[in-house]
């Protein structure tokens, strides 16, 4: 299944992480015009990765 951006609001906890500047730029370009925040995109991308990874 392909990754699709969706608007989603959930209860959250703050975590600080660092992103490479080029990755931030790519994400910001992808989310333009979509009803999703940077944080929302990162959460969805992590959920997608976890749901689609091979676990040994």
C-alpha cells in the first residue's frame, strides 16, 4: 500500500528530535497544500514504516 497523507489529530506527548535540513525541506515541500502539519506527517510516516517493516 502506498503512503498517503491524511489529516489526523490525536492526544500527544512532546519529544525532541533533530532532522537533517534537506529532509525538513523535502517534507515541507510534500505537505504544502495538504491539511497536515510537519508533526502530523512525521507521525504518519513513522506509523507507515512500523506497519510495513519486516519484524524478525
